[in-house]
């Protein structure tokens, strides 16, 4: 019997891949001894059957070594045909494997025909052997994966093996003969590679390669097909579709990409918000456990499920565990007041009155075609029902100034009537403000303004300012700043910040909108000098992110709050988002908590937002695949960009999508999708392109904002659009055979 083991020596043998440092992945061994060697001499060993010669080849920067061995008798140990003492890096790469019965003249002619080992077919076979060897090296790891993910994990290993090679030249050669692009084989690596090899072998009739492949290599390929049915293209396509649907649900209509929307307390402040989002195309609602409380979460979920059933549009719930993410402390709420401000020219003259939407309490947003500057809700339905167009509604604002609202138009809405009114002077309206209309000969009607949200408190930071971050949350009650000295204070409830940072390290706030350098540290305070902010300063408010990309902060995988919230998530949500995953230990802790609660059906979404998560992503996925839970990955681009650098974000995003494609896992594209559209109502060109690229993901996530309905509708149109529709709008250009030629 004759066996062949393929061994590859990479430029960095200590690193398994370019993607991750897999220190616990082992090299192949023969009899317990590493066989990473290149044969220089060829020995003939008598065995039952045929002897073989050894082939050595080089693929770009990868040196491949094929170690042949024979087994003289059934129970005897294998005999190496080449030994570790017999190798050299200077040997020409022209040795070829041949049956020993062939003469030396035939061998010489064959070598001349085939050239050196840069032959494309030889390279593809070497790559195939390398991939199969990588699978064997990690057989124990693959056996630990749940049977639902066995084929997915195997293909992920194949993809990582392929990516560890320098295959640029092979890709060019494949393209030159019209074969597959190795960058497009991620979901089914070995199947596509084997098909290409067979195609090349079949096209080379009367060649020695065909004769060879009809023997030993043909039997290897046949064995591969028989034993790896799940690794073929059709089964893997089914796995990918099944994994997506198990986690996110089946997409509705022609769209293959889900739309996820983050919701908070605003979703329960009116009855129309959630149904409008569902009708606009939302199929997944996200709740961030870092904000709100179980009472709010429960009400949101109840409304989502109720409206989903009424509208007959399936929706799922994702709840993000807060994780150990660093955030600024909560500042004291400001007064419940809103400013009504007319549009003025540079001289201060009013050129357009402010437009205000006046509606009943709990009536929700105004109609889509109405764009007011301010929304006021009134608690008295009877008062509103008596209003007429051109009536004047009078009130005293928070400063005691007399102001008037003139009714311009009336609209019928679900809960009664709403009005567009105009105000020609600046006014500050607070909750409890009395509105009245004087009728001739009758008592004035009175209504009261309600539900004005508290003013968001913040500190405004400029370049050169000093910011003191305090561990003591008592500072949150007094966030006053001194503009004369440029000093500001804010708190951070997490002790990780104060225990880990060092002077000189950079620090970022609010997804990188503000940057600074740490100047000093103590047990209870960190002093930061602001190095980057807007020209007029940038606001920093409550519960905004803090990133320290160069600090070695040792987070715990799941915080005590996360474990408490997991009990609520398990009984109310379809998926749990695991925030700030950093290493395999985080996944181990998660699996243990899921096993305690017997949560085998709860979907798990790994949020990738740190350098550590990127470097260890394949390991994180393989560890998570040890459980049967539906699995997916979220690209949290806000923190990711701050941690790794904005200029690297695009490449990192592509890399994550490729790895997840190889593992057949759904990907959620998150953070700042159509953000300008959500905030200002007008998207940027880059945002539209970004949203269109979201078709590659399984789900696109939008954050909450005043124009969220418009953003969801726009995204739904983008995701539903067909390439053929856009192409049909282009007029075909017909050129005559002589058009463009110089007739002179």
C-alpha cells in the first residue's frame, strides 16, 4: 500500500493564517514527529504493489512537500521514502512523480513537456492537498463542532487554508483559461477546486497527467466525493440558506436581505410607530439592553408581536446584551422645554415663521408630507376639536413672554385631528404650558402641553480643553463647565477604565467624534487633553461610547448585568447579541450560561467591534459552533472603526463578510447606515452606495432617529431593486461597423 501526505511550509509557520494567530493549531505529524521537510533525494523502497517517486513544487511563497511512504506488510510501520537529513532549499523544482516502470528517456521527455512545477494543474493539486491536510490537522477541532455546523466548520477551515497561500499567480492563470476565480469560491472551496482540477485533467488528453490521474489521484478524488457529500455546492447552498432563516427568519417577497431597526422608549410613546415601521419593511427589531429597563423592553416586544400578527408580517426580536463596553455616565436630565424658533436672515429679520405640529397626546408623528420644526402634544381632545383654520392660540412661554400660534391647516389623523400652526416669534414651551383661544361672548377654551422630553444635557469640548473623567457618579448631578479655563467633568461607571489606562494613550468618545490623549491617571480620575473635535466644539452627552484602542483592558466576557438580562432575553427575544466579544473565553462563558438555561434554540449574534475579535474571528466562530444555537455575526462598524482605524474599515468589513460566507453564517451590517438620512432627511451619495452594498449582507441595521421611517422605506426600495430594472433605464448604444473609423 502507498500513501501520500502533503505538508506545506509557510513564510510564517508560527501563524496559521493571515486572519488569526492559531497557536493551538498543530502541524501534521508522522509517527508523532513533525514532517515539515523538503525532499532532496529520492529512494526506492520495495513495497507490495508499485513504488513511487517524490514530487517537490513551489507555489509562490509556499513550499509544498509531498512525503510518500510505503507499508511493506499490513502490520508494519510506514517507511519514509525521504528523510529529514536529506533536504535542501536549492534543489530545482522539477522532480515529477512517475510510475517506476517508465524508462529514464520517457521521464526526460515528460519533464520537457511539462516544464517545471509552476504548471497550473500541479499547483491546483498542491493547493487541494494543502487544504485536505489542513482539515486533517484540525480534525479534533472539527469533531467538537455540533453536527449542524460540521460541514460549515470544515469549509471554513478550507477557506482559511486557501487564504494562507499566496495564490495571486494561480488566480491570473485560471482567469486566462476561463476557469473559476479563487476569490469567489468561499462558500464551497474544496468542491470548486476539485471541479477545476477534473476539468483541467479532462481537457488534457493523451498526456501523462491524464494517465496519472486515472490511477492514484483519481482514486483520491473518488474517495473525496464519496466521503464528503455535504461539502458539495448544492448542500452547502442549502446550509447557508438554512442558517440565515433559522437565525433571522425567512425574507419576505423578493428581498433576500432583512431590515433591522433599533427601537427604544419612543416606540411605546405612540401607537403608530411600530406598525409604520413594519409596513415600511422592517422585519427585525433590535433592543439595546444598555438602555431602558425590563418594563420598557416588555412593552416594546408586546407591541411588536401584536402588530406583526395583525399585519401578517413576521418579525423577530434581537436584544443586545450591554457587555463590558465603556460609556460616559448619565448626566442629570435638563428641563422639559422645547424652543420654537422662526427662520431669520443674517440681520435678524424673520423670513419664515416656525411651523409647529399640534396634535392630541399619544397621536404619534405627523403625516409624512408634513415637515414641522417642532411637535407639541395637547392633553385635551375637546380643546383641539374646537380649533379652526385661522384661529389664534395664545400662551405664555417659559420666560413669561406672550406668544401666539396661528392655525394654518387641519389634518384628519387616526386619533382625531392635527394642526399645522405658525409662530413668528421665538418661544420656549415647557410641559404644562396652558393654551387658550378667546371666543367672542364665550369662555376661553384651555388645553395643556404635555410630554415634552427633557433637554439633553452635554458638555461641549474643543481642541485644547481638559476633560476629567470621574469614577464617582455624584459628579453627574453637576455637569457645569468653565469656559474660561476650558475644563469639563463627566463620569464613567466602569472601573475598567481607571484600572487599565496609562498616560500618553489615545482615547476616543462617541464613536470617534472626539479624540484626546490621557495626561494623568489616578484611582478615581482620568485627565484627558482633547486633540480632535469640531471647529465650534463637539457635544459629549450621557451614555456615549469610550474607546481606548491601545490599552490592554481585561474585560470579563459576560458582566453580571448581562447574565441577569439573559434570563429576560431567553423568554422574550429570538436572538441575543453578544457585545464586545474579544476572545474564545467569552464564547466559552456564553455557552456555559446557555447550557445552564437549556437555551439551544436562542439565536446568538457575535458583535465584532474590537481588534481582538477580528484577529480571532475564525476561532470565535468555531467555538460558537460547538453549540446548536442559530449563529450569526454583526459588523459593529462604529466601535470597529475607532478601534482599528477608519482607513482600514472597508477592508475589515470585506474580510469579515468573506469569513462568514465561508462558514455559511448570516452577516448583519450595522452602524451609520443612512445616518444622514435619519438625522437630516437627506442621504449622502456615499450612504446610498453603502446601503446598496448591504445586499451582500443578510441583514442591514438602522439606528433610531426622527426620519427612521423614511430611511426604512428608502432602504427597502434599494434592497428590493433588481439590477435588470436599473439596466433597463439605460438606452442601448448601437454602433455601425464603420462608426468611429477614419474615413479619410
